[in-house]
């Protein structure tokens, strides 16, 4: 059910880092007709204007909507066929995806998957590799009010080298600084609001052990992309999974490192002080949801080969150490899931928070912060969303249970509120087999 107009959530428990036990008890949150939060305060001191609809929050828990900084919309997270990622038919698959019929199919999938993200509680996200510009067009419809959807940044096709990660299915190919500069300009011309680079090889398209972290794009090529993107005011994300690949990407001016690695002193310094980046600093977006199932689940279940498993194991070890290094050194640490990858559904963003807690040793409060206020800061939305504060957009989740004690509280939100528009008891399609396998995944 969709509700619009002015409303207030009354007598609710707000999950807050500022509270001693993580909760502000018995608060009222008032949302005005513009979809922004107009008041936040203790219920006995915060009045509600006449005519406002009231949502009883007694015994409920209110949080900022989830922000997912690493999303793909071309698939739903069921195990990807080896045909799609393997070398034998990659050009045929790419041709099919970019055909007129394929474009219609991808546009439909993009809309469905974006809707699933919203209904599961993701009120802001960034795509980091699309087949074409279908996510750009969807974003434009959402921003114009023609579609109900999450706030989003859309990257369009990622930028890669010939034979590189993501190519040719979801990438523009460039093999020199000038070609990659042109590809960045092409994306910008099509209206993207983010840029993604494949700095190193990846796990799912690895052909040899070690491919996932092997540098692919040169520092000069990445610097050309960053210059073009930054001139347009856009942040640049880089898929990078090894110390050398991460170092090269940061030197080139990349704003976010996707996945990550164990950090040395140069990497730590560049995250904190990166003069070629858009804002003078860079952030880490780990994606444990994408790699861990390939390691923890059997190949009979995932359908991947032993080379992919070996690369996934290396990537997981690097990523986990990178998370610890980021936390220890005060590096901006966000959250992404790599939706659409094998076993990364569009509706299980909450599982990444649980993994950051379990493997990254983030406290529940720190994991929630990464997926809300910190991601908002990293993506440039901190003056718009990410917190429950006066003047910010009402992007909120109302849960029946306390997520600080039970991550599954996120699984079935009672209300998802996006820009002040209220969705009650949202229903989504779930994949029982995938969820059962993830539930059984052992540390």
C-alpha cells in the first residue's frame, strides 16, 4: 500500500549511534508535505500538526533507509550461467544483450530489480556497470516523478580494456588514455551520474589463479578517465582487488575502491589524502556478499569452476584484511553488495551488514552507519539523506524487531519510506533455494 502526504511516526525507537544503548526511546518523527523530515524529538516534546496522518511506532524500530553503493541491475542474483561469464560465448552473449530485443529485456529487468531494491529497504543506490544506459533512463523517470523508485546514481557501462573485467557485456573498451577519455565522455554525454573503471581482473571471469587482482588498466588510462569525470563533477569507482591494482587506481584519482585488498602504508595514505580525487580523499566499498558464497558453498551449488573458487578465496582474504585496515586507520568505509552476481539477490542487502559484523568485526552500529550515513557521505548525499534529522529526506525503514540484536529484522520491513512516500508491508519475490543456501553458509 502506498501512502502520500504529511505524516508522523509516533512513540518509536530510533536506532542511533548517539544513544547509550543504541536507541532513542519514545520519539516522534514528523514528515512534511515536501517529503522531508520537519521534526525529530521525544514524543512528549514534539507536537504533531493537525491533519497529519499518524503511524504508531510503539514497539517498533526506525532507521535510515539502506544505501547500497555497489549495484548491478541486469540480473536478479540467481546463479549466473557459465555461458554468460565464460570466454567461449561472451561475444555472442554481448551481441544478444545489445540487440533491440535484448535492450527491451534488460530495460524490463532493470526496472524490476530497482523496484525490488526499494521494496526491500534500499532507498538510495549506485549502479556500477550496466549493459547500456537503461539505468540512466530509469533514474531520469524517477527524478521526474514518472516512476516511484529509490534515489540513485547510474554509471552506465563500466570502462575496461580489451578482454578486461566486464567486457564486452557491460563495458566500453579502451586501450589507451585517449580511448578511455573518449569512453568517459561518451558515458557523460549519455547522462551518467557516476563512472566505473575495471582496474583489475575479477573473480567470476577469471581464467587463471591470480587473475582477480591482476592489474588491467594502466595508471595513465585511469587518470584520463578520472580527469574527465571530475570535470563533470562525477565520482569514479574502481573495481580493484590487489595492492598493486588498488595503488594504481588511487594514484590515478579514483574516488572509491570497490572490493579492496590488504593495505600498505602508501594505500592508507592515499585513501586519506588523495590529491587527484574529486574531494581529496577516497573510500573503500567492500562487497563480501559477492565473494563469500563462492568460497563457502560447494561448486555443485554455485556452478562455478575451481579457478573461480581459488580467485574468490584470494579476494575474500584480501577484502577482509582491507576492512580491518580501513577501520584501524580511519578510512571512509561504506557498504555494497554487488547485486546481480551469483547468490547476490536484489533484496538481501541486509546480509552484507551481517557479514561486515561477522567477518569485518564491525559492531552492529558501525555496520548500520556504513550502510546509511557513511555511504551517504561517500556518494555525496550527506546533505540529502542517510540520517534521521530535520531537513533531510524522509528515507526511512520501520522494523518490527531491533536490528542491533537480529539482522533478520531487516528482512521484512513493516514500512519502507522513500522521499516521504510510504510503502506499507512491501512484498517482493524471493528465491527460496538461494536463501536456504545462504542461510546454511558456514563461517
